[in-house]
């Protein structure tokens, strides 16, 4: 039996249509300046070519500080603001009320009524993490070129370059950064790896390394990237990451952790402690590619074992959080309370990280740490199930469980110092 749930799909593009409408559109001659073969000949888009070669993850932040290269930051926000002026977003996200919920964790609540209005619930299959790409459904090649901000590719000479008017190379399928027309926060964008290859929503090492490079190039701890697998509240089966700015630490970034092991290439793996959703943290590595290989290897293992998951890339690419989850499965089986379902909150990567996007005024007014904890606790695997999942992942990345640090020798690692990241947010108040 196939498990399905009904939910209101998030509109990521102004060209997103119901499947029936979209399927009726002819494959060529659409006349809407899209990113398909009918409109691409002669098309140009800015190109940011990043420096691919890095000697090690630890030096990334200091290197960026020394160079004071914030060009990607400025490029992304400048292009995003230009799309605001052109009226391409469905609502003004800066007008959404946001507050920090009082309590130990400092969960962040946002009232975002615009994300689900005027859309009817759609049925989603939630028990198949890997599904084939379906050209008849909405995908990111169908967005208008005005929603695309720039191409993001590795440079050929290992130096950073910017080309303001670069041709779109159809033969080499560029990776594209585009706006999310239903933003959660300022600068909310989509990173779409090798867009013209029409890849389904599944992580591989190349795509994950690209996302890490974007975090590094932005060089801003307030800029995080997130990923939702199918079955973990991804609604479009076309490979993409999301990213946005939030000028304060996420609660998950402050959670303590305990080291499990260190891989042969220097990647440290930790259990997350004292947080409603159980998961893992990855950091370090001799190179950025080492970190990418380990995390993407774990993601591939989860995909192949049909386990939904979410990923958060934080600290300018230096820390990655991985959360296997089961909320949609519980929802399909009728194991989630009506009270939680009525909130219409879909606990994807941002909610799991502590940024609660609420769609009803009453939920926002009554937001408290206890309510946030109750919702997120339903997302988490049990301790026993997580242990089974970790063994699957460690086997996939050839990381022996016997390398694990003895429990008596393990000292929890505190991340309370990320409070130093806090900045001013004009719409945010503590309650």
C-alpha cells in the first residue's frame, strides 16, 4: 500500500501550476521566456564562478575574513532586491511578524499566512524517497528567466570571477540560483544544480559539494542552506536546495552534541543532545570535499534505504546537520494528533532547525516552547531506530562503529557561543 498525505503545496515559482494545467501546456513555443529549449537560444544570465580548490575546511572562514570578499553576498541580495522591485514575490516577507519564543531554546516563530493561501490541498506520496523525474509535472526549467538570479559554477582557473552577461551553456547544464516566490525570510533563494539535466530530488556528492561551496562563498553565518528529501516535505521532485538569511542563531545551532567518531579523512561526527529531533552533526575534514563525501554518502544511504531526511548547512559550510525523520509517515498512518495537523505546519528543515513558520494567527499568538517541542518531537526517530539508521550510514561511508568514543570518555560539546552571532532583526521581538 502506498502511503499518501494531503497538504497545501508551497508555490516556489510564479509559473507553478496544478499538474493538470501544466501537463496540457505544449513542450515548445511557450512564449514565457522559460529555461527550456524553446526559450534558451541566445539567453544570457550573470555567472558567478567560484574558487573550487580549498586546502582545508578550517581555513575557509579565516581566508574569507582576510580577503573581505563579500561579493556573492552582495550579488545575491542585490539581485533579490531587484526582483522585489519588479513585484515577482507573492507577498512582502519583511511584513511578516516574527518573534523569539521565551524559553531555553529560543525557538523563532513567524506568522506567514501568505505561503498557503489560494491553494487547494494536493496528494503527496510520502513513502518513496526516490521517485523518477516526471516532465509532466512542474519543474524548475519551467520558471521564467526573470526569476533566475545568476549561474553558480566552479571557475576554470581556480579563481573567483563574475560575468554579468554570460551565455547559458545548454550543453553543460548550468547550476542556477533563483528566487523562491513564497519566501520564508529575506534573501530566500533556490540553488538548482545542473538544472537542464532535470535531476530528481536526490542528493549526490556533486550536488552536495556545490551547496557547500555556496555556503563558503557567501561567507555569512546568517546564511544557511537547507534540503528536504521526498517524504520529508519536499514538494517538487526536481533537485534543489533552499537558502535564506536570518540574523540570529537557529536553536539547533546552540544544541550540545557528543562526538561519536572521527573518520579517516578527519570528519568529526556527533550526536545531537537535548533537542526534540534526534540527528547528527558533521564538521571538520581535511578538505571541503572530504566533508561533502561523508555527508552525501550518508544521504545516499538514507535514500537507498527509503528513509526521509532533512539537511541544514550552517556556519558558512563548516557544520552540517542531518535529520532522518518520520512525521509524514506518521501523518499518513493517522498517528499525528488532530491538534497538530490543524496547525498545517509541515516540519521540514527550517522548522526542525527551530524556525517555526506558522500559518494561523492563533498559533502565532499562542506560540510557546512547549508547543514547538511537541510538534518537533513527532518528527524524530526513536533512539532505537536512529541507532539502526546510523549503522546503515556508517556502513555506507566505511566508518566502523567500533571507532566510536567510549561513553564515559565523551564530553558533550556546547555551542552556546553562537549567541555571539545575534544581530538586529527589525521585525523580531522576544516574548
